[in-house]
C-alpha cells in the first residue's frame, strides 16, 4: 500500500497514444491508492491530538476560503432559477409553484454541483499549489527522511476536512438558493414569501437531500485526491507548480461534471 | 558505511549517474563537488532512497536501501540527518517547531526535553534568538542553518549536507565548516558534503571527489586532489584560484575563525 513519492513522477515522456493511455491509467491508479491510503489513516486523525488540530485547521481553511463565494453563488443560482422557471410558469398561472422548482433543483443538482466547482477552484487549486511548492522545495522529501508519511501528515487531514465540509457547504448553498429564489419570487413575480417558502419546504424530499449531499462528499474526495496527487507529482520548479495547479483545477472540474452525472444516474432511474 | 554498486540513474531520458561505484567509510568527511546540474543532489538522494537507481544497488550499513521497504527503510533513514539545498523548512511552522518536528513526531519525550534539545541545536547553528520566526521572515542563509539544526536534532550517525555554505557570508560559511568538522571529530558523525566551496572542502574533508558527466573522478585526499591533472577538475580548481602547490598557512588562519580545533592537513 505504502509507496514512495518517487513512483508518483511520470518518468517517461509521452510519445505514442498507447503510452499516453498507459500513463493515464497509472495516474488514475495512483490517485486511487493515495486516497484509499489516506482514508485508512483516518483513525490516526482521531487518536493523535496534533493530527486532530491539523484537521480542524484544514476544515477552517476549506470553509473560510470558499464561504463568500458559496454564499454569493448560492444566492444568485436561486435567483436565476426562480426568474427563469417563474417566467415560464407564469404563462400557465403556476408561479406559486416556483418554490418547488428551486428547492428540487438545488437539492438534487445545483447545490452539490456548484459547491464542487467552487471547491475545485478555491480549495483544490491552493492544495495543489501548496503541496506542489513543498514538493519542489524538497519539503516532502524532508518529511520522508524524518519518517513522517506525507500521506498521513498532509493528505489525510485535507481529505477528512473536505469530506466534512463539502456536504455542509452544499447544504448551506441549497438554503441560500431557496432564500434567493424567494427574494426574486417576492419582488419580480409578486409571490408572497411565506407561500413560496411553504411550497418549497413541502416539496423538499429527504432522498433528494441525501443524494445531493452524498454527491458533494464524492466531489470532496475527488477534488482532494486529484489536487494532492498533482501537488505530489510536481517536478521542475515554479513552472511545474503552475502546471500542477492548472491541471488540478481542470481535472477536478471535469470529474465533478462526469462523476456527478454518473452518481445522479445511479440514484435516479427513469 | 555507504556503498554505491554500479549505480545508473536515468532522469527525463538523461543519464545523470553513469555506472557509479563508490564507498564512503564510517567516520569520514566525504566531499562531492561538481558543476550545477551535474547530479550531486541526485547522488545524495539515492543514499536515503528519495530516488531509486535505474540500475545498480545502494547499501547503507549492510542494508540495501535501494530495495528496502517499510520498517527496514525507516530504520535506515533514521540513521541520517539531511540538510536540503534550500533548507526545506515547512512554511506554516516557526523555526523552533520545524526543528522540533523530528522529535515530536518520532520520539516519546516530554515537551520540556524537546525544548531543551531544540535550543541546544539552534545554538549550535547560531539561531538561538530566532526560534519564534517563520521561514519566510528569515534569510536564505538562516533557513539553511535552521535546516541544519533540524538535521542534527535526533543525533544521527550520518549527515548528508547539500550545499551547506552556499549563499552564506564567508564568516558564517567558515563557522558551518567548523561545525561540520566538529560534529565529525567529536561525535564521529560520517558526513557527505556537497559543495561548490573548495576552500572549505579542502580544509575539512578526508576525501574529495568530483562528479563529471555522471562519473566520479578521483576520490582522493585534499592534498592529492588539488594536484589533479584531469582537465575538468583542474578548471574547477583554477576557477577558485587554488594552485596545485596549495596555500598552506592561509588555511589554518581561515579555519581558526570558526573553529577552536583547526585541522592540520599536511
Ligand atoms: N525529478 C527529476 N526529473 C527529471 N530530471 C531531474 C529530476 N531531478 C533532477 N533532474 C535533473 O538531474 C540533473 C542533476 O540535478 P541535481 O542533482 O539537482 O544537480 P546538482 O548537481 O546541481 O545538485 C539536472 O539536469 C536536473 O534537471
Ligand atoms: Mg543540487
């Protein structure tokens, strides 16, 4: 299970399509191993008081870094949804049901999806940049020499923090979307706020909520795994750190889209 | 103590080390010189398996580190202190916490004991008043000295120094040379020093070798080394104004700046 950092380097320069595909699979494999190892190290996060402190620090960083953006995005997504859906529904005199539309779409998709994108951009990028800088400065090597497993010391607390914070942030963004939708319903479509809220709350479904939060959890794991892997396999100095950061964000975005669809497909069948 | 057996390392399609065989004895100061990018850091990293040879084997104290895993590798690594080229301090911790890290993570000792040993170590490198500062608040030379304090804190048997004096002012550089010499002379610590600074190397080393195009040229005593005729070695010596007949006399006074026990070569 345990591997040295060296095996994260991509030694060969990609020349043929075959080698590229081979490299892709090996990177996916390493990322999976890295994540699984970090999950196996969670008990240590609970037992050791320094590790616990580091977990709290990371949770704080994740929350604080993304909170303003999640707040704004949550509000505006709700507002846009209410406006678009409301205009359409008004044609059939059904604008009183906007609440249901906003609630269901944020719980099922928008909450976790937007949180995933925001976490990729705000948190994933800085994880890749920080760990990448540590890699090119030999700080990871220094940890290894001191027999401090970088996966335990760096990856595990970040992963734990993300797994806790991503669902919380997704839930928070759902709440704000519903509130934002309510504001638009009241001001643009003259639906009374309480009526809107009642219909929204009535249409909230526990299954939708759990699937949405589960998706956010999966996004948290993916983003952390991808960003830490990109950080750890950084080579070639400052240029490499830039490349690792960009790579981490791009791959995380794509994964949020693709895996998000797959999870949805798993829980909602026609 | 440390043995390279026909080690070849290919990085990015380039042969950085080419069939290197080398033995470093217990208790000696072995200095590696060479131009930038010649693979000196790569050589050091092989000793503690931060890099694995493409071909060949590396042994430390009878353990084949190039194939060791898990507990065995950890045991081998615990023999070492490693001063990285840039210091490699963790940016979010103070100098004190950085130096304390190996003790806190590895040894079950009281916080008072940790503090005592950290202060001792910081004093050795002349940073006893800078423990509370963060790595980005101190100069590159101070970061390097803090890295040295961290490398010696757990009392290793072997210390690997990657350019310990580059970027330091000449007086501090001689102090560090003297410290390397003292750790070796008083505690018998085997030392592998990578440096560009031949003046210092000639003063403290037992043997010097130059890395040229992936191969080590003439590991030999300083006296023999400065008389070398190999064109690359000669160019390196001439660039630092070291004539084959040496500069006896001047050296002793230089080392006396930093050390109470200047070593007499000759
Ligand atoms: N991880 C790596 N991947 C590819 N090339 C590397 C890597 N590490 C070092 N190199 C190359 O190996 C050569 C030697 O590097 P290094 O040992 O750091 O030189 P120096 O002698 O200055 O310490 C350089 O050309 C460097 O580009
Ligand atoms: Mg180097």
